[in-house]
């Protein structure tokens, strides 16, 4: 029995030594697989939970060039339109190019891979809070257009806490609303104020970005930042209102 086993193993050993069994991996196939994996990574990264125009999405997520020891990956957008608003759709076409260098095998019996290259193109359709699968499309000829700039989206100013704290320190129940609005004149910033059991309450935010700053001034004059569940800022919930403090959801 032992002799029989040794005899059956001999063809395998000879096959490995003479390279009749092991084969070098095809570089073009490897490059195609890398491109498909990169397309999936981009799909995972693309923003779908905020209103964004296609130019912002392209500038923020698409451009990428990675150079490794044995491969390079480059992705570029060659067409884009629309935005991820309600009942709207952003459409982005992306070309992914992968180059694989020839590599020797790292272990016995591994003959490595040949050099290879692949270019694959994909179309992403993006909707707010809704997932649509991306699809592979034919690649166009020619050079991709320049990368657009990412237009800034509405946001609270970087010194928002200082502004709101200053307004609360000097305000009275009668002047609170005007003082807070004067501190945040931009119309895209919502302002909500109230006096509750001697406490001055103010909430300022940018609803589209689920951004909210809630501060209170206690009867002792202390400025505090009450905690609240960030889920209450989502569409259909309380939103950035003084109710986060005065009458929080249960």
C-alpha cells in the first residue's frame, strides 16, 4: 500500500518540476478583476444620504490614481449630470484603467503572472436614500474631460458655537429670536428659539445636512449643550428645533 501511494505521487512531483501543471496567471485577466473590484469600492463610497450635484460627487469621490509595486489603478469620470435630490438622479460614467506588471511566483509551483492591462467602464445612477445597482457600459474613445470643482454645500460657520453662545449670554426672552438670527443671517440656516422654565433655548441648523447646534442658557447664566439623539435630525423626525430640549421624543 505504501509503495502504491509513493508511485501515485510521482506524476504530481514530475508535473510540478517540469511546469506542465502550474501555469502563469494571465495579466489581462488579473487587470480585469482588479478593475471590477475597484468599481465596487467606488460604489460603496458614493454619497447617497445627502443632496449632492453630480459635479460634487465626481470631484469628491471619483478621481483616484493608485500606484503599487505590481499594478496601477486609475479611475476617471467622462460624463456626469443631475443631482441626488428628491425625485432626481445623478448619473456618472466612470472609466477604470488597470495595468498589471509581470511578477514572479512567491512560492514553489507558483509561476506568477504575465503583464496585462484592462479598461472597464461603469455607469452609476444615484438617488437620495435609494440604491440602484451600477452597470458596466461600453467605454468611449477620447480623453476624459477635466475634473470639476466641488461646489461648497451649505454648512454652519466654523465659529457657530461661539456665535450662538455670545447671543445667548446677552439676550433676554424678548430679544432672543432676533439676537440669534442676527448671529446667523444666512437664509439656509434655520433658527428656532424658546424660553422654557427660565431657560433660554436656541437651535440653529442646516436641515439638508442634518447639521444642528443646540445650546441653552440656564437661570444661573451657564451656557450648556444638551445631548440628543442624532436620529431626531432625520427627515420626518423632530429636526433641528428647540423641541430637542423642551419636549424630546420618547
